[in-house]
């Protein structure tokens, strides 16, 4: 069996030869000679060197003339490029080193200065800086030195951590940068656009963003939207073989043989050679001219004659100041959560000032050094200095984990939104299914049904046998023979045995020519390779089984077929058409021309007036059309995706196809048959759908397939219940609707439905938008997948737009919030789980930080009542102790909580409410309870040492220095300090799960008695953060000078008994509170509602009555 493609250069798509001409045999012989010379060359680099020697330029990457003045062949020669084989990987890397990345310079990236400024100028650190200034002002040198050290350490640690996090996010962000389809060493591959170099051969299609300035080599119905560059609102039609002279004054927008970086392909496809990258592109020149002109000042609004009154200048000034202050405070930039926490920082700053004033007032506003220090310490107690840094690090870690789970985050907002998703609207092909299509049935109406056997290698046309039945798919399905009988009666043979039948030949012509996919055998092995859309690949493989590979006819030494025009598949018309010329010496013209079409059965039938039956072509009557639709349903009920094939002879001579109406080609067609393709569901899809249901997330399938096909797959993956056959017919109809049925309902009628359909078949882009809007009106939080250009509105309208990294267009990716690198539905579940994990962890560390702040603040405020004989308050915690607790027991354990893995119950909880955010009622109550409990224990520690076991003597001037009379106060302060430090550290472990016991973090542990030990080691960063905080208490207590002079506390002995008892009480209190919470939430808490339990017939009764009234019971 021939493959028709050996010794031919591989490429993913073929364009037309120059219109109106026959193949140039002399030119082909010349090409063949050149190819033979190339085969003799041992390395591709030698081929490039020869090109370089042919042109006089010293620099290989410079052109002798502007590229629009050169032909595509001249550009290829001067750049040392092969339009068919492309550059070698080695040459591409060499050129990348010379010319640099294909990106605009001077913007973006990670700015160390900006991050450093952010660490210094924020509300949290400003409080520390103010405290530092105050301590210097009152000449409290020890405290001033400690505060200065804390400020410097906080800034340095924050800078290093956030710089690392920003670098991580920047590198991950580059993964979502536009990609380009490029030919390297004869192989088509997808690379980052920034890695393109001059001389690269790229392929673009509708929906792609052109990655660099390029010279077109071939173009088919190619149009580009260049509004960004030229301001022209209409797409520009491109012509690859257009030529210009130097005397012509041709503007950028009129150079129709070029396409420019950042413009979007609005129609057709093309192959081109890169001529300019980065700042050497037209868009780069504009960026260069605009550099440095970004203004941070609001524009003054003027009247029609250009004048502006004083209040307009004042308005602009106030708004500019507002912008800068908002940016400075972080309340106008970042994600919603970052803005909310910035407002929290401002609120805490105000509270800190109020608390400081309270402290001063309680001591009569005396300007004593110790009173001021007490006020400063109380103010500092309310500042979680590490909050913003920990949030940034948590998001960076979450983004990195997402990449490992095949999800690229394009917009940080989506990290917060993913955990709130209640409904996922997913495409079928390639997302719920494998996207590896295989033709299983082909119905040639004039002959019968061809069945394709099992194949281990879907791209190998020699790997499967073919069987033939003279019956139609409908007749076969009605026979209802046992599987064993069917297997015994089926005769499998080589596909080549059927070659020669006229109707089959016409059917195969449509299959192979109305098809952009390429199937070829690798030259260096026996393996087969394919490039193109999975549906078209499957059909091309099917044609190749009969030795009807497209390239056999279009790329032979003397091609027998030539493409003239192409009308690509469009999600609105749901079909594609081509016009081909067949060279025939016996024909009066020397050739004949044919129009071929394939697409959705209903849409192809609309364009057909004839049908080919065994007796020949006859008019397509409504009765025959009805029979065709029943055969389509017979195939679709087997889970097959069904397309129709049609053709007609073309007699009109057209010189320029670019403006020829599509409707003129796509009419009066002759229907030849149907093809049924099977796309098996991914193995992990059913489990992922079930996991979504357990998490309270409803899954909707929005697909362009036939309702029967969609229903079969939906049942298989669990979107529709397995026992659907037990339900009433109208209930089944309600579960699966067509886009036409859904769109016929008004918004009010849709809102009146008890539930929205689980499957929408024959879905159009506008139907997706209506579905999102309908879900929003029900207060649902929606994630929507999309890959096509027309999916962009729905992706933008959804709360989380999900683009497809493999099959998606650049336009769809640009409109999305996250991109799946594997186009797998299970990755959507991964992203939701990661979004919930991150949101859960943020709640944990915010609760930990603020509960600790409340404990410190309440301890100090209530401690104002501890007054010595002079009437001055004796603080239970010294300022330096407060700073130590803020630095050691806050930041690093909080970072550890941000890195916690997901709890095993995170995907059986309901989606969180993004409108409420992290400050839920539970978090606020927990914050108050834990903070007050720790404060109560700390105050009791101080009181027990001073009054319980001591004589109650608070000494004299114990806030400033140690003396014999202050020994008791210093020991009480040590006890309070150790207690609060350990409470804060142990609270971090308790926050690993906000409801479960620290000693039993799993629902059903294998070893209940020791499971808590495993959980301690599960998070190394958290463990060592707590261990370090625990250990550092001892040198602070017992090293001379540091203890009494710096920290103003003394070594303790018997007081350790109080500390240990307080620690036990702390755990007892927290565990008791969690126990009470578990009882409460078991009875009255919100739980995830499993949609599977809602799929009962009673829920659809009202829905089906509406559908019946609309006449929708019958599937179209």
C-alpha cells in the first residue's frame, strides 16, 4: 500500500498554487534537483550556509531590500531559510543568541526597586518606622536599636521572599505567553513566541496572534486585523504573491504580502517566514517611540475650544493625588484579596494609633520614656507586619503548584475565584474526551456501511481492517443481533480491496480534500505521524486506509489535484468547503473543478438539493432527508460524532477567490454519506465529574455534537445519571437540549426552569453566553471552557474563563483567566482544588496572625491596670518582647501555613462565598475566641507569679531597668512572654485544620494515637519554623544582658510549671472550642449539595412541561 507522501517535505497545511495556472513541470523538475542536492548535504546548517554564500550581505539576518519588495523565495534565500523544512534547532538557537528574545523591551519583568519600595512604604512597615522614630526621639537606645533591627530584617526578609515569589510568578507567567506553530528541521512544533528568530517558518490560522513580522509564503483566504498597528477597523486581506516596486510609495497597511506582530488572524490560514522580531517589528518601533511617555498625571478635561477652568485643574490634581496614595497604600492595585488586606492594614494602623492613645491616656499623658514605650508597644501589637508578604508567597506557591497540575494562571484574580466555582460548563471534544478521533463507521449512501476494526495506533492507516455491509446504520441497529452473532458474521479485510467503486471514490475525494490534516510516514522509521485537527486527522487516516492520502494527489511530481479555494470551518455555519481542480488531459479544458463539503449533518443537508443513491443522483426529498437524519441518530446513539460529506462539480471560472461569496459555493450540493467518529472519554473524566459533584459543583456539557452523541458520552462520564432510562421520556428530553431549543426560550422562561440543562448539543457561541448569564441570574459562580475565536465573549463573561493550551486559539487564550496545558477536564478539577487549598490556607494564616495580635493587644490593654505605687502601668510584656513575638512567632509559621497541603475534606465542602471573602463568620468568631483565650492565659500567668505565688510587689521603675524590687515583675514578664510565644506557635499547628482536632487531622486515620506525629512532620517549613521559635526562647531567657537589659525579663525556674500548665490549658481550650464547632457544623453547618442527588424526575417536572409547551420533546 502506498502512502503517497514519501520523499515529500512535511508541513501541516497546503495552500494553492498560483491561480489560473497549471503545474509548472519544469519548475517541479528544478525543485526535484534542488531536493536531491539537499539530500546529499549531511547537515541542515550546510544548506543554510550555502544560502548565506549566495547573498552578498555580511549579516545573514539582514535583507538587501525592504521585505515587501522581495519575493518569498528571495526572502528565504537571503535569510538562509527553507520554506518547507524550516531552520534546524541548532541554527534557531544560534540566531536566538544573536538577536535576542522576540519581545518588547523596557517594560514588565520584576523590578527590584519597586519591590523594595513596596516593602518600605506600606501601612504595616510604616508603623514600625514610626515606632523606630519615636524610640530614637525619646533616646531609648536599646529599644530603638531593636526596632531598627526589626525594621531592617523585616524589609530584607520581605524583599528576598517577595522578589523570589515575583520571579517565580514572572517565569510561570511566561508559560502563558502566546505560542507559535513553527517548522523546525521539517517537523511542526509549538514554541513560545519569544523564541522565534528571523528565518523561522511559521503557520498561522484563524484566531491566532501573529507572533512576529512575517513575509507570507502562501495564504488561503487570509485576512488579518491590524487595527492595533494601523487603526484600520476592517481586516486586511493578504496576498502572498503580491509584488511592489521601489518607486511605489507603499504604507505599512498596504503591504499585503506582509503580516505584522500582534495583529490577529481574522480569517483563513497562511505559512510565512519571520523577518523581524522584538523591537525590530513594526509594533516594536511604535513601542520605542512611546517609551518614557507614560504619564502618571490625570489629564485635565477641557471644553470644546480647548480651554479648562481652574476647578478642572484642581480635579485632575486631586484625582492624581488619590491615584498615587491608593497605589502607595496598595488599595487600588492587585487582586481583590490583596486590596482587601491592604484596607485591613490601614484599619489596623488606625486601631494601633487608638490603642497607643489609650495607653497614654491611662497614664495621664505623661511624657515619660516608659509610658511612651508602652504606648508604642501596644500599637505594634496590632500590626501583622508579615501579612502582605505571606499572601504574595502563598499565591506564588499556588501558581507554581498549578503549573505542576497542568494549569497556567494568567490572572491572579482567578486563584481566589476558583475556590468559589459552583458550575463548570465544559466542551466535550478533547476536554471530557481524549480528542483522539477514530472513524468507526462510514455510510456511503449509494453502497452501504463500512466499519473500521480496532487499532492500536490511531494514526497508522495500515493498522486496522475494514468490514462492509450493504445495510444502512439504521437497518443494522434495528436488526438488534447479539454481539456474538455480529462478530461471527463480520468479515474483515484490507481497505484496498474496496478501491474502484465509483461512489466510494467520490466519498473518499471529499474525505481527503475537504481536510487540512496531514498524515504521513516518517522517513527515518516505520512510524506514522499526523498534524492537524483530531477530527480531520481521523478522516484523513480513514481515506489513507484506501490509499487515498491527500498528499498523494497534491504533492506528486506531477500533481493531479490542486486546491483553488477554501472556506474554513466556522462555529456559526458548522461546516467547511474547498474547491479543487483535477487535471484531466481528456477534458476539453484540461481540467475539471469540484466543490467538496463536510460538516454537521443538519447544516450540510441545508446546502444539499441532491443525494447519490445506488441508481445515481436524485433530488433530496424530505423523506430521504428524514431517513438520513434517522441514520445519523443511529450512529450518534453509539456515541459517535457524525458528519456529512457532499460535493458538486464547479464550472464557474473565478480569478480571485478571496472575495467570492461562501454561499455561492455552499449550495446545490449532492449528499454522499455520513461518517461516524468515536472519541473515547478520558479515563479520569468520570472520576473528575464525580469529584465535582461531591464538591457541590454542577457540570454542564456544551458541545457542537448531535444530542444523541452528547447524551451517550454524558451518561458514560456521569454528567447524566446512569439510570436515565428509568426516567420519563420528557425528563430525558429536559436533560439534553439543543442550542435551538434553549435559545427559543426567553430569559424569563429560562429563569422559571427549576434547573438548567446538563447537556446543550449543537451549541453555538452565543448559546454559551446565554448559559453563563442564566447561571449568573441564579447567583452561581461559573467556570467556562473555550478554544475558538467565537468563545471569547463567553470566556470573558464567565467568572473563570478556561482556555485550552493545546487546541485553543490565541484569541481564546487571551480572553481566559487560566489555561489548561493538557486540555483535560481533570485539570479543571485540579485547579478548583488548588484554588480552595490556597483560599483555605489564607484563612488559616490570617486567623493565626490576627488572633495573635488580639492576644497581645488585650494583654497589654488590660495590663494597664497593673500599676505600681507611683500610679504608672507596669507592662506585662516589654516592647522588645512584643517585637520578637511579631517577628519570630508570626511571619515564618504563617508562611508555613500558606504552604499546607489540601485537607482531605476540602473537596467535600461547598464552594466558598467570594462576596464574603476570607472574613467569614467562623473566622471572625475564631479570631476573637482564640485571641481572648490566649490573652486570658497570659494575664493569668502574670497574675499567678506576682499575686498568686508572689507578694504583689510591682517594684519601682520596672519598665526601664532591673532592680531587686523588680525581680518579681521581671520573672512574671518572662512567664508571660514564654506562654504567649508558645501559644502563638502551637496555634499555628492547631490552624492546620480549622475544625478537626490537632491530634486527629484525618477523618478516618489508620493509627489514631500517633497520627498527629505524622502531621507534624508533613509540613517541614512549618515544623522548623515552630521548632526555631520554641528553642530560641531559652537563650533569650538565660543569656545575661540580653535577658534583663534588652528584653527586660529575668530567668525563671519554678515558673516553668505555670508555663506547662498554661500550655495544657491552651490546648484544652482550643480543642474544646473545635469540638463544639464540629457539633454545631454537623447539625447546622452548610454542606456541599451533591448534584447527583438532585437529578431526580421530580426536579424536572416543571422544566419538561415548559419544554413540551415549546414543542421541544422531539429532538431535532
